[in-house]
């Protein structure tokens, strides 16, 4: 798999990452199946895996996904020295619901818990603030993150679900290398709110979450006649076509698709690199224009 640089770090990572969230939420597969899928992704050259301390059923199993990824690395037969785990903190799962928590004391604690869940030896490769909490200033929420960097618990810092103003404020507090916001053919807001352009200008990696439009849409992409036809012309699956479109939008974009099945993972990550011309981009945009929402 081709590689790309993570922000301004000088570190090369796979041009496509892989999200592990599905292995820890409701309807998750057996852990043995999760390890097989994660190991296949590693076999196919993925070196960036995305997780979060809140990817779990509820607060009683906090850090489930991080621990699962750590075990997947420990049981992999290949070389894992270049694999980078990108985790997030700042959300809770009380009774299975989602709740933002930007309390500095809370973040200080969960950073240490994430460090332990991911092995407890090396710094967390990439820790991302999951969401701005309106009850706390960005400066207050990121203060313990800055502390953790100084203490050697975190190597690099990213942001998730941040607007442009928030990104600029955060960069005054701590060095930022990546932004993770929702972006797909049906959710194009980063193109219009300045975030994607800013990332490209400033050398920040942009990680689109929900790159295929969500589980329901992703499963049925083959039913879209235009996308299915274009995918056949390129010799790839419709899902892989969407990933190629994202990568063609900007050199700073690093998609993080996910799947809990071996076949789907193979379709997402394998095959020859796809050439996407300006004409291809315009054609793709025309195909998806009437289906956005």
C-alpha cells in the first residue's frame, strides 16, 4: 500500500487507515473474528488504526477497543514496529449513551488509562481530543493533554469534531498534527467551512470519519447504478471507489474506513492504486450530487 506523511511529523503511515470501532459496539463480532480482520488489514499494509476510549458498550468496559487493538498487535505474526494507533478521549458511554466530557480532571485520568490499555510502555502514538465540550473552554480541556505530552504519555496530538476557530485556538496550546471530522460524498461540510483547505495549507492530516457515509449507506453502495458502473470501469468495489475519491480530493486526506468482515476488508484495502483524474472527480460528483443529505 502507498504511504503518506502524518501531518508535519515526518512519519510515514499507510495512505488508508482502518477504524476499529465496530469491534466494540453493540452487534460486535466475536473477538477471534475481530483479530482476523485486523490482522488482514495489517497484512494488506495498513499501519494506522483508529480507536477511542469510548468505543465500548458502556462505561463498565471503558477502553475495550483500545485493549482489543493492543491484543491484536500482540498476537500478530508480522512486524508491528511501524503501526501507529490513533485513539481519542473526551466522550463517555453512560448506560450505552454518548456523552461529551471535557472536564480537565476527567481527561487527565482517561489519558493515563488509555496509555495503560495500549500497553503502558511507549507514549500513545496519536491521542485525539474527541469533541469540544461547551461546558469547558478549549484551553481548559487541552491543558492536561499538554501535560501528558510533556510527561511522555502522548507523542502526537490530534483533534476530532472541531471547527476552524477551535482548531486555531487548540494550536495555540499544543502542537496539532491531525483533524478527524465527518467527511464523505454525502457530507461535504469540510469543503465549505474551511477546515479541509486549512489542513492542506497547514500540513495537517485530515482523517474523515464515516468515509463511506455510515453503515447503512456503505452496505448498499452497489445499488447505486452510477457508482456501481464507475467502480466496474475502475475494476474495484463501489466502496473502494469512494475511498479513492476521498484521497483524490486533497493530498492531506487519509480515509479510515472500517469493516467487521474479511471480504469487505479485502475489497476496501486491496487492489491496484486507483487513478482518479479531474474528469473522474467531476463525474463522481455528478453521480452523488442528488443523493446528499
